[in-house]
C-alpha cells in the first residue's frame, strides 16, 4: 500500500468554499486541522475541525453563513467544532471521488495560513491517478503532490501531522543543534537556514512540539 501527500490550494487565493474563505481571512481565529469529513446522503458535508482563537467570532461567522445548516463548538482558546454545511461543486466532487475508491484520507488534514490544506491519501497508484486527473481538471483547485511512497502506519506516527513547512523547520532545527544539550542554536540560526523570521520559527517550533508530544501521549 502506498501514500500520497498533496497540497490542495484554492486557485483564486480564496477558499474551497465561501465559508472557508471567510474563516481563513478572519485574523482573530486560526483553523488548525480537520479530524473528520464526510459527504452525507442529504448532500451536506459533516466535519469535525480544530481551531484556536476567538471562539465567539467563529460562532458569529458560522451563524451568519447561509451555507451552514447547523454546528456545535466545544472549548475556549482551543476548540473543536462539528458542523454541517452545503458543499461547493469542487468539494462535492472530491468527496464523491473518495466514496468511489478504496483510498483512505489520513487525518488530521492540516490547514495552512493561506487556506491551503495538506492531505495524505492512502491507497494504490490507480486511485491516486484518478484523483490527480479529476482535481487538476478543476480550474478552482491547485493540486501539488508533495511526496509519495510506501505507507508505514507507524513509521511517521510522530511527524505525519506536521505540514511540509513544519517538517522543514524541524529538520533545520535538529541540524543546527537547537535540540542538543546544551543548546547550540537559536531561533535566529534556524530562521537563517529556512528563510523565515525568528518569530515565525518560534511559532512553528511551538506548534511542532505540541503536535509531536500529543502523538507520544495520545
């Protein structure tokens, strides 16, 4: 069995759905990951998603969207949200493809700051080719294959929830000696290696550590 990790990005720089575009553009909240997504018989999409920030602002956006049928939120600074909404055509087509094939979407699906999603599919080359052909035919979606290979369900347990950028920052931090004792590198050293601001590197490392520790104790 093989895996394919891909980056799906709205071609117009907005969102796969008007609701997603509005949530991504709101500075008071940050969508972190999708832990479950399913196309229901009612032609609505059910999701379990994770976010951080102003929960009240998130609820205000959901309440005002004509596409949202219902939703529920639990938590404060970091929250989980179950929602059911009407899909756009690209979203429907991707989820219908998933139902027709034997491929599995590995969760969580990670959100980028720009609204892009990093998704790992598990299956065979035939399923991957069908997905690639269908998605690349959609003018509204940019599809970039990040990596492929043999699937090991335990081999990447600690890092499979990281985005490609987070993996790049983590590799640079390890190479620079950031995690050696005593520490041999600073955020500034790692930032110089990956071309980011030191504050951005610090934010990445905190999120990396949180996700890796969650994987260890989860």
